[in-house]
């Protein structure tokens, strides 16, 4: 929904990384109308997620290694801002509205 606003604020690209396979990410992109706006990146083995310290073990719930919900602003390969959600299932801290307010 906020794609145009991000572009107006000078954001070059929007990526969505999830600990899922490419088929799930493609279906999610299609369902959300994200094609051409958000590049959906599958992190099936959670290598990227672990590398940036956003992994969480949800094995107790039968889900294995997953990703925390977060948004990240990266400029020239440097993380300038990271908003990590504290309540599962919410997107108040990590959502587009919050990130836009901080740009």
C-alpha cells in the first residue's frame, strides 16, 4: 500500500525476506499484489536471518527456525535503522507506517 510513498521519500527498493521457500514467497507476492513493487526473497534455510540476528526458535510450536518481524533501512550497505516487533503477530513497530514516519 505504501509503495509510492516510499518511492517519493527516495527509497530505491523494498525487499521482503522470509524463512519460506520460493513457492510460498511467490504465492504471497501474488496474493498481496506486490509484483513490481516488493522483491520477495526466500530465506528457506534462514542463513540471512541468522546472519543478521533476527532468527527465533519456534520449535516448541512445530515451526522450527523462523524470523522475527522487523523492518530495516539500509543505505549503501549499512543498516541505518532497524525496528523489531516485540509482540508476535503485530506489525506496529515494524510496519510501513512506522518506517515512513522515521524517514
